[in-house]
C-alpha cells in the first residue's frame, strides 16, 4: 500500500510540475522583433508569420501540458487513471 501512496505522490508532483509549465511556457515567448517582425516589406511579413506561428504553437503546448496535469492529478487521486483522455480511443 505504501508503494501505491508513493506512486500517487509522484504522479501528483508530476502533475504540479506540468501545471506550472503550462502557466509559464508562454511567458518566455520571445517578442515579435526577435523574429524580424518589425522589418519592412517581405522580411517583416515573414517575421510576423513566424512569431504568430510560434505563439500559437506554445499556446497549444501550454494547453496540452495543462490537460496532462489534470489527468495526472486524477490518476494520483485514483479517479480515472484507466480512462483515456476525451476524444481519444483506448489506443489513444
């Protein structure tokens, strides 16, 4: 039983780490000038597109990390470790 408690504690800790990551991952996004978005003409267009893509990608990763944190917390609490995440089949 102690082994299960230790595993639950580790899952809970991993969930907390992912939750923190989800909150902070977008905070470290480089500003748009780092991509050359403030340049004139085509280079600026490309820089703005790259910055937009970066921002969308990090926001997606933040949402994924938050969802994983919720699943880990549920598993640690014993409430749904065997259930697949929403929208996924058993093969996930």
